C-alpha cells in the first residue's frame, strides 16, 4: 500500500475469501479499487472449491491468517510483548475491555488479535472493515482497539442477525465507528433488539455492477426458462419451486426450470424431482461462474427465489439488473427490493400453489414480463447501483472525524 494515500487505505478482515456465494464482497472491493482506494484483505480461510474467476482482477494483497488454534505460545507471547512495548496505552485499555467480557470468550480474541495486529501493521491503512457479525468482525474490533484505527462491519441478515447473532453484538456495535446493514428492516431490528443508536446504523445496499449485468434484447424463442440461482440449502426453499413446477407441468409443457447452485439439499431435491416426474422440466446444473450465470439471466423468462429466510437476495438484484421479472418471498427486506406487482411478485414462503399460479400467468404474458423487467432494472439503477453504494460506504469510512 502506498503511503501517499494512507488516509484512503482500508484493510478487510473476513472469515472466508473468496467464496462463490459471497461475490458481493469481491465486487465491493473491486469497485473500491476502481474508485482509487487501496485495499488489503486478511482472511481466516479460502473456499476449497471453484470460485467465479473474477478474483483475478483484484489488485489487493490477500493474506491468509494462520489458524488461531495452531499458533504456538512463544509466538503469541512475543506478539503481546511487541504490542505492549509499541502501543502500551492501547494494549492496557484493550486488555481491560476483554477482561470485562471474558464470559463471552473475549480473552481468546484478545490473545490472538495481538498476533494478527502485528501482521496488519505491515500495511499502511486508516480503516478496518469486516462483513458479517462473525468471528472475523470480532478480530477486527480488537485490532481496531490495539492499533487505534476505526472499524466498521456489515451485518447482512438472517444468520448473523436473526438466527444466531453473537452474544456480544451490542458491544461490537458500540465499538464500531458505524454499523452497516443492507435494509431498513434490518436497521429497525438492530435498534429495537440490540439498542443500537439510530445514527450509528447506516443502510447501504449490496450493489450490482450495472455495466456487467445488462438486459439482452435478443428475442427468446422456444421453451420458456424459469431460473433460480441459490445455494441448495433449506433456507432457500427450492423445494417450493420444484413443487410449483410440478403443478405447472400439469397445465403446460413449454417450460424448463434451471436451478444453479450446489449444497446439502441436492439429494433431497433430486428425489423430489424424480418423485414428481419432472426430469424433463427441472434441471440442477450445479455451481456456475459469474459469466455463465449472466448468460443464464439473459436467456431466462422469469427469475424465482422462494426463500423462507432471505434478507434481500443478491442474485435477485442481478436478475433485476438483467431485466428479468422476479418472484420472491414477502419477508425481511425483500419488499424494499421487489415491489409487488410493479417489478415482480411476492409470495409467502412455502406457498407453491401461488407460485405456480404466478409462473403460469407470467409465462403467458410477455408484455407483463417486459414491464416488470424494465421497472426492476430502474429500481437497481436507482437504489442498488454498485458504484453509488460503494461510494456511500467509503464516505462513512473516510469523511468526518473517526
């Protein structure tokens, strides 16, 4: 990192990087680099299987942290001595902070963070950012305190906010310069359940690269395609989509349903497809690289993400940016993205009967699909533009006092 723009350099502390299901983080960093910021990434681990391939465009240095449990005592002791010698006041204050929270395991984070902080000091930076209220954001908090650098973290939703938020989430919110979240729904929940000060929480969306996802004006002929891009995980409720396709197949034969993604639900979904004799209609095509997914958006007729837990849905944004009409679930922050009967349609989770009805109607009505697609694209341009949202994030980091 160049010292000349140290005031606009940032370090990311992440749990996994890169990962195929979190391309929004990579896109955020790439956009920061396009806007002239310098980034270094510290990650606890990398994903063990194929990624989208666009990480090759990244200029940022990516450092993989040694496993905390494998660090030898001598190395940890040396790191603490160095931190105490170089930053005595910060060290003592941070130790006191950890001692007060020892019941939440904070002494462990303090012990390891001294080692990680010494690694981070090799880079010139003025801000620390993390994604998700997971382990990495707790390390970010401690490194922030040890090195007296401001930090922020983005809370995305279902798991880290609703299902299993960390016990110390309120402490992380208090310690952060700002907490970023992706919807007004999430912000209200943070204020209500975790006593977050309203001015401490910023709503900044995961943006979409509007130059990458564009509407293909090519006329789509032949069998119509229903598309879904999601992990094969119970929360995505893809069984609802398969059941809806079963209902739809009783009325028409001119469609395919392509499900992109991999995960633990593959076997049960395959069984559901076989049991409903949908092998000629529903295809599980596995994980695909981003350029392949983009082509699928452009060849599809309707996009569906019927999740039972989903705070917004990045793939839904991508589909809307590609001019696709969408059907999603009326939960969490999704209605802030998909306006019912304006840019798409919303169902209650698990309602395969209504989903089948909506699919049948949209596949029969090209004009309605076109209107929904245009309105969806406009929505993304206005409120989910990657360039604009990343600019908002950088302003939170670097504008005003830390």
